[in-house]
């Protein structure tokens, strides 16, 4: 086992994982996992520069993370950043600040690299499971978009389409400035049609139907798992690698689409921020399962951050 630290610095948040990792077996044991909202991308579209206060918030988080990494004695560190830092005029200031604090330069990765890291994070632990045949289809249902990645050991094809739980809710389930409670059949039908069109788009470049194991990531999928298991509260350990049948996903989706805000909010495992968007997210998941004929979805709590950790363990310092 190699003790590694992985940092994922996005436009809105920065996340740290310190873990003992064996990339050969896929074993990864968390020692510390945390997230800080730093809003590094604040105003960068308008000004073309990283704001001084955004940089200071990010550097403050880096200083905190440096202490955690030191306490745990991580042997290797990999710091990955997204486009907010790549496009800014003063990106050198960001790079220099991170290097001064953590001793490594942030790597700005491409969309293809992001897909590879996410795929690795989601599937590496599953590779030894003979009862989970390949290829894998990793589906990351976000707020604005859904990422589809197909591969065996590595990514074969990837595509992002603009279908996410927030986007679908705002586009189809809002009337008069509020989410319809519950949605009408016409709203649901329009949302279904939109999702199907997005799946047609994804299939132009990603062979979705070749997948033999569907792996689902992110809050919509993990919440459906928590509901299926009737958990008294959100429990990552019980959600990670749970398997939910298509029939169960259909049953939950139908209930969510025809429930009221109050009924959804009363679900003990439901995050308050997900109450109004979970029905759309669940319908995206169900539509994918129906499209590819998946009998079940394997739920993963692991994502790009875990992928960065695996690559850190494989790369000599």
C-alpha cells in the first residue's frame, strides 16, 4: 500500500483525499476526505483573471490541506485543477501559490483526462469482481449534465450531454417560478422526450448498449440507493457498491414523480438541496437503464478524486 494525497480543485470547490492505495488490487482505504467551497472561478468569465480573494480562499484551503497531508505522512501528492485556472491571465500566480504551499504544481487536465480519472476512480475497485462483466458504462448524473464513459481497463469512449437533474427540473417542472407539486403528466412526458433525445446524442459517440455493467455516480444515484434501502439516514458505507434493480428504480422514480415536496422532504436520507430535483435525476437514471437494458445499477461513491489517488500511487515521485 502507498499512502497518497489527491487534490481536485474545481471552479467552485477544492477536495482532498488522503488514502492508503494499492492500484494493483484496487484497494483504497480512506484516511481523510474533505471538501471546501473556495469559488476559485469567481468572476473569471467577466474579468479573465482569478480574483485576489478567490486565490486567498484557495490558498487558505491548501494550507489546511498541507497540514493534513503532513500529519498523515503521505508519500505522494497529485494536484489536479480544471479550466478556471487554465484560462486566467494570472494563472502563474495560482501555480506559484500552490507550489509554495504544497510543493507540487497543479496539473490542468483536459476533458479526456477527466473522463479517464473519473472512470478509474469509479471502476478500479470493481475490476476483480468476476460477476461484474465488462465493458463498464460509468454514468455521472450531475446538475447540468450527464457524463457517459465506456471502457474495460481504460476509457474507450466518453461523452457529456446537457441533461442533469437541475437542468431538467428547471426546463420542464417549473411553472410560475415554482416547481410543480407534483408535476403534470404533460411535464413528465416532455422531460422524458428531452432525456431520450440526449441519449440519442450520447449514442452517436459512446456505444452505450455494449456495456455489461452499469456504474452510477453522484447524488441522484446515491439518493435512489438510500431510498431503495430505506436507510434511516444517508450512509455512504451502505450506499457504496450497493446494487439496485431496474424494477426498483422504476418504482422509486414513479413515486418521486407523483409525490409532493413535503412527501419527498420527509424521506430521512434526502438532502434538503435535492428534494426538488431528485425526481428528474431518478428519471434520467431509469431512462438510461431502459435504453441499454441494464437489469441493475452498481452505485459508487468514488469518482475523479479516487482516480487521482490511484494515478498518484502508480506514478513515482
